[in-house]
């Protein structure tokens, strides 16, 4: 009975996929330092949410909504709240889920031992079978003005007004399918 349980445990271990990296799950949005979320972002506070749409959809949305004509669409996008000028920059990010599957590795090891190969040859495992990836896309927005370098900071006077604006912008982006509609809403 012990041998059977040991064999069952080894079989379960070999067939398992072990996660190496799991992308964060964001229900609505998250306010956090950019560098804390992903290393290559700035140290400013960012408004981050998951983007279920295809790549470059937010670019098209921002370009048409703010009528930028493909100029400065990624940064220094101007908007107003209560007659005060603000700017935002945005980043489209991918954080993949990564896992490793041990079954192909152990199967290759078993085959090499059975065939008497001294050099480890790959019969079953390769990068496609051993590692799996699933991309998760996020949009990160940072807001600044001439008077405040980080409008999403805890100490910012305009934080609540800017958050309200960004929540509405996110809702409009996710609800809009034809981005030309945004021009008529303005």
C-alpha cells in the first residue's frame, strides 16, 4: 500500500504544472506606484485596470476622443476638470502567467536512461511543451499638471476629482465599441 501511495504521489508531482509567475487580478481598478506594479514604469502613482480589448484599442480610443490626430497619443494628453488643465500618460502592459510542466522533462529523462544516452536529448520536451504562458493586459495611467507632478498621490489636492474623471474614462472606454461615438459625446 505504501509503494502504491508513493507511486501515486510521484505520478501526481510529475503531471503537475508549477506556477512561476501569476499576473495580478484587478476587479475594477488599482491605484499603486508604477514601479511597484511593473519595474519599467515610473515612481508616480498610477491608475491601473485590466484591458480585455485587443491591442491598440486604447490608442484608438484616446486618439479619437481627444482628437489628437496621431500626435502625442501616449503622453501629455490634455484634459480639463473644473477649468483646470491636466495631462495624462498611459502605458499598455502585459504581465504573463508562467508555469512549468514537469511531465515532458521526466519523460525525456526516463527515455534517455532507458536508451542509455549519456547526453541528455530532448524527445518530448521543448519550450512549447515545458513552459506555458498566458498574457494578461493592463492599462496604467499617470496624471500630472503644471502645479502637481503626481495628481494621484495621497497628498494631492486634485486626487478625488482626477479619480472620478479616470473612473468615468475607463467606463466609457470599456463600454464603447465604435470609437467614433466618443467624438459625438464630447
